[in-house]
């Protein structure tokens, strides 16, 4: 059983919310993922009953039995999207329906019950409405929303859980990457991969990210902001970064991005960039691109720009590439004109400062 698309929410306001003064202090420089709002959404699922008990309530720790299935077999999925403060004082979400679709597909891959798209979108809107005062008004600030689902059945057998808990929490955030450099430096992992064919690489589940942490730590040890993963079979083809998709821009104005597969997450920012680029007259190809091509094209000057993209970082230019085979750079380590143009177009739509011909923006209030 599932949930009706019009599942109703009850609201229980926080009895002791953060004071306006303290909230203002926190929003001056919230960083990323450390400043949380007053409320959360919870919805429960039981096999045979479906989804029920949708609530907006005070953010608080959740009680889990030590034998809860998620703690042993990692049945868990999540999403990430942002709410932006608009010029008229309202709030808007960027493509929440796309997040709902991806969340449902992730659930199906991990043998979890799908949450109806309409309920997903409504749950996010409910939390944004409850915590509207937490949306930063500073340039680059937003409210990062984290919907997630965990298996909560108390049982140690290896099977899909019969009980689940869905939650949405929110965090006031600033820029994902900080520092004086306009571009980021990345580390190419030669001995570790993110996902393999037939696995869960296309699902947004915690296990994919846990598997990336050792390689990400190696990247940091080499002075890099992110790790670049190659394919699991040939260790040759560029797939994605630790938490972002990647694009390559060439001297003829064309762009390339690795094609989607069951080892690459279908990024919503990635899809948006493909649409914006084509509307801008840019020729875009989704095809394999190797690390050897990256190095050779950077050396010849054919490759002019590289950028990573994702909900958290939006569009971030990539400059220097480091690996056990050495180091090379693209252009002069500054964001190129195509990167700047696409980033500006995307941000303007997200924040309601430009026309939205694709219907991507959903007003909350």
C-alpha cells in the first residue's frame, strides 16, 4: 500500500524555538550543514497500512531500537534540494518534482516503499513554510532541505523492512566551497571506485557516499577539494566527483558530460544545465570521456573549461587536476565564459530573478 496524494499534515509548533536574535547571529555565516532549523517533517509507513501520520513537529532526536534494520542492512535513501528567498520576500523551491521522482526511483532500487511524488513535494513545502525565517537573505544563502527514509523494523533477518520512517530536516547554508581560489582542485582516484555496473550508483543512498569517503580523504590529503572517480571496469572513463556531476567545455564551444548509467547519479542540476546549454545554442554530447583525454586536451588547449555541478555546490569551476600520475591544469584556473554564463542563468532562475520558461520554480508562499 502507498499513501494518498492528499495525505494531510498536522502541525505541532516548537514549544521553545530559537530566539530571533540567536537565529540572526547564526545566519550571518551559517557555513554548510551545521545550522539547523526548528522543525522537521515525519511520516510513518507500515506494511499493509501504507504511509500515515504526517507531521510537522519540533526537530528532535529520533528513537531507534538497536535492532532497527537501517543500522544493520543500510536500507536508507535521501535527497537534497534548496529553498531560496525571492526578491518579494517569498520563498521558492527549484524543481522539487524532479527530486521526488529520483527519491521514488532510489526507493525502488533499495526495495523500499515509494512515497508519492505529491506527498514528497508537500512535505518539503510544509517545512519551508514552518521555518521560513531561517532562509538566509545573504547573497548565495539558501535553505538546504534533506528528505530521507530509513528502515525502522526491529528485525535482524536479511529482507526488506516492513516499517519505514520518512523525515525532512532543513539547514540554513552559505556557499559549499570556501576559499580565495575561484576554481577547485580535484584528485583522481586510481585505486578506488564509487560504483560498479549493477550496483546502486544511480540511487541516492548513503552507502554510495560512505564508499567514497576514503577516496575523498585522500583528495584532501593531496590538497584537493573533491575526488574524481573513474569507471570500475577499465579505470579509464571519468564518471563523477564524490558528490557532483562534471562537464567539459572545448575550444569550439561544445560541451561533453559522461552519459548516465547505473553507476552515475542522475543529477537534477546536471539535467538543468543540459537544458540551459541547448537553449543557449551550445552543442552538448553525453558520451564517455577518459582521464587520458582530459590530460591531453588540457595540454593541447582544446579543453578550455571544466566544471562540476550539484545541488549543494550549484556550478563550480575545476582548475587543477592531481593524480598519482602527476598534475595538470585547465586554462588559467579561473571560471571560463561558458561556466559563468550557465551559472548565472541557473542561479537567476533559482532565485526568481529571471524568466522561468521551463516551469522549474515552485513558489511556497
